[in-house]
């Protein structure tokens, strides 16, 4: 039997997966250049930001004609998939547009799966066969968008009956992992922001959504029951890395599937432990590598700790073994053999951290920490372009919400700003939504189009323009 470098047997299924992953790695973006010199990783220009593509100006949406965004000169965009738009089954598009990913590309046609972070208790949308809990109103919508024509060709419900579908991640076999950021027990009466109600199923899990059709609405219980944020598949191994959005303590997890590429077969869950250092929420040095290992979570489906009456059951299993403490872990991305993830309110000033985990060396490095809310405040979802730059979605408590670029030369700049003011003439919506977060950023493989969501009132934008080399 062949054994890999981590002591795991290389079964025929794993060998096939590793072969496919090797081919996939050849097409990854050159993010290795981004912050590659770890000692310089946190440095930005003295003023705190780079110039980027130039000053931001009001830019009119090519579909509604409204100046929904501020963008640099030369960039343009189209909005689509608004809340309340019809789906193919006659139901209406849910609100709360959050995490999103591209699961298929066919010429100019792009298939996206988008999360809807709805926390309301009430009748689920979509058809019963892909509803997990009939009393939960979150889920996903699959969108078929034509970049050439700028038209949304179709939109259908692909997962329903879930709660707080926050972020997730695209797998290497082109499906979407949708993560619930809500933990509750079946039959328990729970309170949400919109009222009190009863859920019929356990919540706090990850669900898989295929590129076409709809999900089987079965949770992957071995991935754990906790406040999931995002997930990403690491191509060389097929392992899935998971972030937890919880404060004051959050964990960073790794799921090792029994069968790479077939998560429904189950697997083992682990939580990261920094050697000789449990506290990672502050007090770190940018660029300093930290040796880590992983502790097993023996009961991943036990997210609710009955004795403590809280939702930290999985986390607590790791902490008693010395697993490390982060805070509010959010977006996650893989490139060039590294795993990048953000802590939205981590760091000495509580303004945000960006970490890199390198599986080949079992090392964790803080590569960026915001020391000033005026520079970067509350980084959330992240994505990487084929050019090697990073786009960071902002979800702060401030009046301004932006998309930021982090260049391959370690410079941070504001790329786009939410400017959504509606008077009721568009989609029947009215209000000042400029404080609404950005989410779900993702690039087409050719790097020409950037997709992103404005969480509220809820719509997606496709942005294109003179991207150039060396920025994003």
C-alpha cells in the first residue's frame, strides 16, 4: 500500500483525485507572488493605501441606469438577480445575498451559486424535494448569466430550508459548499432578529449544491455543527478547510474526507493548534511563521453543548486539547499550495487580520493586519484573480462599505464603493443601503469579470474594465 507524506493510505480513489488535483494546480493563479516575502507581508504605502486604479466616481449601472457603485474611470458594471425577481418555478428571489461562487463556465455563459443568508423562520422557498427544513427560509439560488449580452438567462432555487447560509466555497469538482451560520436543535423554539419560531431539523451544517439541478438537501454532518462561515477544498489532498464566524473565540478546521471528491461519504474533522501558542487573536508579528498541528474532533455533530447550554460544543472539544483561539473567521481561498483566510475583527486594533496556512510546512503566518480602521476595517469574503491580486469584501459597522484590492506588491487600495440609494422606482425598493456589506466576490477564469453581491437590498453586479497587470 502506498502511504502519502502525512501517513494516509493512497487508495485508488485518492490516487485518482490526486492526479486530477495535480492538473488543476497547473491552472491556479500566481498568488504565491502576493505577500510571498513574509517579512514584508504587512507593509502598505505610508499613507495606508495605494492609488490603485485611480479615484472613485459614480458609475451608472448598465441595466437600471442608477449610480449604484463608485468605481475608477474605465470600469463598468451590470446588476442582476435582484431580490424579488422571479425564479423559474414562479417563486421570488430571496433577500440577503451573501457568499457566491462560479461552478461552471461555457463560453460567455457563467453559472453561479449564490447563498441567501436569511434567518427568518417561516415557509421555505423552492420545491419540497430540496427543502431541508420546511420552516427555514435560507438557501441558495443558481444563476445562469451571459457576460456578452449582460443578461441573466435563468435563475432557480437549488437548496432551501436552511438558515443563515453565509459563505461557502467552490469545490474542485465544480459544486458549491453552502455553510449555515446558525446552530439550533430540532424541535427547539428559537429567537431570530425577525421573531420567534420552531425549527424541525438540526441546523449548523454544510450542504453541497451541484452545478446543475439542485441539492439533495442532506447535511454533511461529519464537517461539524457550528457557526460555519466559509469552506475551501485543498486540491493536493482533497481536504476541506473551514472557518467559524463566532466571537470572542472561533476555530479553524480541517475536514479529511474518507473519499476525496465525495464528501457525503463522511470523514474526520480536526481543529488547528498552534504549537506553544493558543492565543492568535492579537499579539502576533506579521511575517512570523508559527508551527501548527491538528487535534481531532471526536463528535463533530455535537455542536450544542447541553451542559453549558451554548453552541460551542465542537469548538470546546478542540480547545480542551489546546486548539488555537481566533475570532470571527470569515473568507477563505486556496492558491499556489497555500490557504488564505481572514479574521474580520482580529488583530491588536480589532480591525482585521489575513492569515496564510501552508499545509506542506504545517505553518501558519499572519500576512496582513490592519492597524487603522481608515485603512481597512472588518475584512470579510476574499477572492483571488488570475493576475494574482486579492479582492477583499468589507463588512464593517461604518458608513462606507467597499471592495478593496490587495496587490501582488503588497499594496492595499479601495476599488469599489457601495452607493445604493433607491427611491422606489427600481424593483419597488426604497432606502439608503450604502452601509450594506459586500459579499461573494469571484472572478471568471479569464479574469475579465468580477462578480460580487450587495447584501441589502440584495443584488449581484458583474464588473469589468482595464484590470491591467500588477493590481487585481
